[in-house]
C-alpha cells in the first residue's frame, strides 16, 4: 500500500472548526453589506381611489395589486376588494371571454401565446388568466406560465396573470370571475382563461366564458377520453393542435373522426354547430381562421340573443356560488359550531352517530342571525 502525505496550504486555518476570514483586501459582498446605508423602500399602501384610478388607466402594476387584493382571504381585504370592484362594474362586460382547456401536453400555453400575439398585432388588448395546479401535499403552485409565454408577457398590450387552483373545482380559482372583471375594467377586450385540464369539473369554466375551446392531440386517446368525460359536450370548437410536419396527415384523419363524433353530441350553444379545426401554434397556421370562427360565433349568438342569455346565466351562477361560499363561511365561523365540532367529530369517528345525524345536529344548533352579526359587512368594512 502506497504511503501518502498531506500538507496544508499557507492560507489554511490552524483550527479545523474555525471559520476563514476571507481573502485579504476583499470585503464581504453579501446582500446586507453591499451598502450599509441602503434601506429598501416600503411598499406604498394603495387606497381604494388609487386602485380604481390605476385600473381604469390600465396600469398593469396597480391591476396586479388589485387582483392580489381580490384573491386575499382576509376579511379586511375582502371588503376593500369588493368596494373597488363595485366601483369598476360599470366598465366591465365589454370583453370577449374565451375558455381554453385540454389534456396536459396538448400545447395550450404555446397556442395561447401564438394566438395572443396574433390578436395583439391586430390591435387587441389581451388578458390571459392561467390556472395553475395546486399540490395537495405542499399546497403550493409553480405559477410558471408567464415564463412559458415569454414573448407575449413582454408585450404592453398583454397582461398575464397565473393563479393557483387552490383545490377549487375544475382548477378554477375562487376569485377568477372577479379577476376577469378587473381585467375588463382595465381595458382588455379579449380574456383568455386557461384551465388545468379536462374532466367533468371543467363545467365551472363553461359558466364563466362566452366561447369554450377544447385543445386535443392526435394519437393520444383524446377521442375516447373526451367522450367518457363529457368535455366534448361543453366545447364550442375542438382544435386539433400540432397539425404540422409529419403529424399533419394524422391530424386531418383525427379531424374527420371528431366531426363524426360531433354528429351524435348535442351542441354546447343553442344554434351553434360545434366543429373540429386544425391548428399549429408553432407554425402559426389555423389561428386566423379560428379567430374568424369566434367572431362569427359572437355575431350569430348576439343576433339570436343567446350571447346575452348566457351572460345573464353566468351572473346568476356567480351569485349562487357566492351564496354557498358565504353560508359556508358563516357556518364554520360561528363560535357555537366551532365549540361543538370536536365533540361531534369524536362521536362520528367512534361510531356513536352517523355523519348524517351529525350534520342534522350541527344545523339544528346553527343560528344564521347570530353568525351574521359577528361578520364584517362586505362593503362598508364595519
């Protein structure tokens, strides 16, 4: 076995547990020591007037902060956000709302970027609301869609806002409707909403948008999956993406198959026949034709009254959803309910009473008036 010797360099410390002081003449350049006199500026608290005026002027920074206020679960923030939204409501309702869904990997983000750039080139202002999946383990979201839409996010005519799904049905964030109205008040005339994926729960998106688009791939079993999940029944258009190169022939075959399937499915919108279309987000083919289809859809449904009827239905759906949410908050925020809940849970887990009996017992002791008196008024903040 060879003998090896070890030596220490001249600059090594003698005590192995000691910390080196650094190279002579070089100062510590950690963030805190770059400029000892530097004090970061405090973020200005925006008043309701600041938020309203900023959103109306189309200030994207203020719009982002207004949306953050909307998404907050704090009762104080909720009241302020609702007052701001109330003042902006007269400026909403003029944008075209388009929902885009599809299986992961279908190229939704790439298509939205190409589609959004085309619309910006045509003089439109685009707001993209992307719903990012929330981890059931860490409860976190990556929120990386702005990175995936690099060219569109740098355009002054576009605004991209990723939001966490938060476990909400269908991957639609709880405040997506309010966020959409904020963007409309800021002057964006086309709102694109990208959802997490496809499935029965995507009916939530259908209740928010005017035109619903399903993006599919060829050779991925989307035809059968679409039928099983019923999402094809919700779509106003089926877009076969990546119809380019060697995949173009397969895409054309898939289009024919989808057209045959659609003959047996009731159209999602009264008076509008759903069809399948070819598109390539990479080669930017099929996108102008798709926009023309959406324009024809808006014209026909507006003339028939279906467009406004759907908008009215969406407002009522929103109201019903808010009723459910508010009653849920009142119930679980009531002191009597929270006081008895541990005892009821213990009884259910030990088989003393059934879950149905537990619910009946809790509802019996719940007093809506008592709970409502403890809540902050939504609009006055008192």
